[in-house]
């Protein structure tokens, strides 16, 4: 059976969808999984245990929506998908632009009350209801399980990667400080204070970044501390290898923090402008802690207190 999964972005959302791979392989024989993803995240999909990655360029196309090349590129994508003759197409993105790709009889997606953009569901021949109050990982897994009529244990998502992990280095940890949403960021003052606390415990801190603004924020922390290192900018699959050496990770609600937890690295998520019950880090194989919540900025003393389960080992 050949299945197309549509989950194009963003990084955290793609990570939240990863557990459907192990669900599908555990419940279906001879499953062939293809995945439609945004171009900027394709390198991450290269380490997903799937059969084929199909690239979309929606983020580029929306900037030049009436451009001739944009129209031709989109038509070519539609042709590429239809030519594969998929047995099942499942749109887990839930947007109007992805729904357009799902006009076949074997296309599935969220129903009007479950989906992010209701117009998107009009394109599906098969609409499935999944409660919006559930965690994003659970929503993805439930929808796919209903398509194929198999049962899952919601509290036991299993993430799957083709990855030779490095041994966790006892004194290496990661700070994930960047987010595209400024309201999700923790203050530089707090990061510096936390780094200085960890310096007393002989921890070296690595800081990845993705944009010039994130680099400047990391630089500000670096300038005020003695135990921090700013990593070079790198592809996601390369960054995964770097992350895999961490003893634990502390990060704001961003894709990299969710990715770290999915790699079975003990992770502490800091939430300021989102709901952990809906999008918090979640892993049944390693420690995944969420602190804070919507308009509930984590206090530095609470963060240090929660870190004791790791730093005293």
C-alpha cells in the first residue's frame, strides 16, 4: 500500500507528526510512506524512515502567487502527486492550500469542526472528526488510526529516525533560545542567569540559531557568560547529530525543542505564549517536562529546581 502524508510545515508540527510512521509500520504490512514537506524542512525528512520525500514550495509561492512560474510549479506538483497513484492521501496540515491537493476519492482529512482552516476540508472526500482539545501528537495519530481502523495508545507515541546517535556527553547541554514568535521567547537575563548557574556545575552550553536575529540573541548570552558556545548555522539533519550528544536540552516552545525531545533527549520546555496541553513536549521514552503556559512565564528558580533531576546525576 502506497500512502502520501501531507504535513509541510512547520518544524514542530512535522516532529509532532513523526509518530504516525511507527504506528503505520506496526499495523500495516508492506506500507510505502511518501511525505509532502516544505523545501526548508526536507533535510529533516531525510532521516525519517520513509520511502520518498516530495517537496513543496508554498512559502515561496505565496510571495508571488500570480507569477507564471509559481502557477507552473504548483501544476507540476499536482501532476507529480496524481501520477503516483496513491492508495491513500492524508492531509494532516489542514489548510486550504494543502486541501487543494486532495481532490481524489481516497483523500482523507479533518472535518469542519476539527480542521484549522475549514475551507480545506471541502476538498476531502473523507472527513474525520478529531477533538481540537487533544495534544497535536494525539490528533495526528488518531486521524491516521481512524483512516486505517487500528488502535493506538495515546500516551505512548514512538518517534522514528534513521540516526546513529552520539553518546550523550556528560557536560554538554543545549539552550534553544530562538522562536519566530517573540512572545514565546524567554528573557536574555534569564538565560544568562541559568548559564551562570550551570557553569558552577561544570556544564558547557551549545546554542544553535537559524536567523540573524537569533544569532544576535545568542551572541548577547555568549558575551555575558563563560561556558556558552554558538554553533555554526547548519542543515537540520546535521544539527540533529549535534543535538544527539546533549545530556539534556532546555528550550522555548520551538521546533528544535520538540525535535530534541523526539530524539529521546531529556528536555525541559519553557512556555510563555502557548498551551503545553496542546503543543507541549511529549515523549514516553525519556523525560519531557513543560514549565509555564499561556501568559505564565517560567520563573528562573522553578527552572533550576526542575533541572535537579538531571544535574545531580
